[in-house]
């Protein structure tokens, strides 16, 4: 039976055989034997108490951080919330690493099954890993909380810059952590760096596309031709949509039919990119034709249209504003309007453009003129008319 095997393992010189007829005397003997064994092997009790203490400390740390986080949610400072959200799991890992290695040292002093140097190295690596884990989590949480806080306050910010700085800091933390861990484990960092310099050449040839995308992403962060949230398009390629994410290898663009488009960063080094999101104004450029019968009204209509555009509250009068008769077309006399709205919003722009065009129609109709449409005039000679009249009568 299982209990019998346990007793044999830990008591050694005492063997108990438990059957259905066990009585309290047998249980008392078992308990006394266990206490006798623990008295002669106090390190077992110490290890048990250490593990129990670590578990209790972890429990109280977890509860305390949870309550603290709830209180910090009411504050406007994103840093303290990021700190509490990030420190939980790494700190508990740190407690376990220190506690378990301390218990292992007690076991080692009694059993001599492994070396003290191994335990020291293991503890150092665990502590370094926990600190690095906390730093990476803190950077990620702070990045998210800062962007969210700025958006809630409607403050101007460039999220692309925040994302770029956060990624660079995280990369620095990871590289530094790897080098420190290697040094702690007895590897020569200078040798590793030298090998990395030689191996980097071979890796560069093998992963040139990956490096091209990496440096392409770096140039996007440096030059900032667009940012997250911008509407961009390329006349060279079928690329148009809103930028959702700029990574080190790919840029994710959400097209207007809501499909994600993943573009390698190296492509942006060889194509032209338009950024309509950074326009100062939107342009209205339309051509309108009048009938030739309304030629005498052209000057008055153009003058009234100009006046209407100058007085329109949504038209930027500081920008170029042109209304001119421009063409004798096949079936119309054309004039054009060239002006700019104050807004750059796509939806509002079309509302303003609709209002402008309707007011132009009202002006044309108010002068008794009409907008021309394609027509053809047939001139019949007088002799043909007379012959037709004679035949009919």
C-alpha cells in the first residue's frame, strides 16, 4: 500500500503494515516514528518550512498587488499602474527562485548531490531573468498606457514614435540580458561578440531581405512619411488604406474594404507614397457648362459664383480661388471652379462640395439659364425646306 511505502522510505528502520484492522495504537506509533525521524533529520523540516513560507509570501504578494492595482486605476498617472501591472509575475518568480535555491542549498549540505557553484549560478540567472522580464513587461505596459492616456485626453502625439522608442528599449534590454546571462554562466562575452561579428557577415548574406525590411522599418521611424492611423496610398502600387501597425519587418495597412494588407518595409524605399491624412485643405475642382443660348449671362453667373464661394463659411478664402470661363465646348460654354475647403475630413468635404454645387445650380437657375447637356443642331438649307413643303401640299 502507498502509506506503507512512504513509511519505509522515510522511516527506514520501521516497517508498518496497515490493514483494515488498524487501531489508534498503530497510528500513534507511526506518528512517533515520524517525529523521531524528523528530529534526526531537521533539514527536511527546514526545507518544508521554506517552501511553505515561499508559497505564503507569493499568496500575500499576489493579493496585495491586486488590491493596489484596483486603487491605482483611479489615478491619472500611467507610470504607477504600469509598474504594478508589470511587477506581479516577475516578482513572484524571483521569490520562488530565491526560496527554492536556498532550500536546495540545505539539501546539498546534507546530501552532497550537486555543487554549490551550480546553485549560485542558477540563482543569479533566475534573478537576472526575473529583472529583465519585469523591464520588458513594464516597457510594454507603459507604452500601451501612455498612448491610451494621450488619446483619452485628446492630446497631440505621434504613436509611431512611442512604439519605436519602446521597441528599441525592449531590444536593448533583451540583448543586455543575454550578454549578462552568458557572462554569469562562464562564457566569455568578448568571444561571443567576436563570433557574432564574423557570423554576422554570413547571416547578412543569408538574410538580406530580412535586414532590408528591418532597415526599411528603421527609416520609416526616422523619416516618418506616415504614422499609425494615417491614410496612405501609392500611385506605383495598389496600396491604399489606413496604417494600423508599423513593425520591424512588415507594415499592416487596413484597406477600405476592411482587409488587412501586409507590406514589407523595404518596399517603401522604392515606391512613392502619398499621405492624404496630412493635407492642409481639400480641393474642389469642377467644370460646369452653360447653353450657348445663355452666353449673355456668363459674366453675371461667374461673378455671383465667385461671391458665393468667398462668403461660404467652409471655403478657405486664403487659398487659391478661381472661377473663370474656360472653353467653347461642342455643346456648351464651360467655366470651372477651383477652390479649397477648410476641412480635410473626407465625409465633411463631400457634404461641403454638395452644398457648393447645389448653390451654383441655384445661381444658374436664378438667372434664367440652364446647365448644358450634349446636343446636336441640324441646319437644313432653304431649298430643301421649300421642296418638302411643296410635296406635303
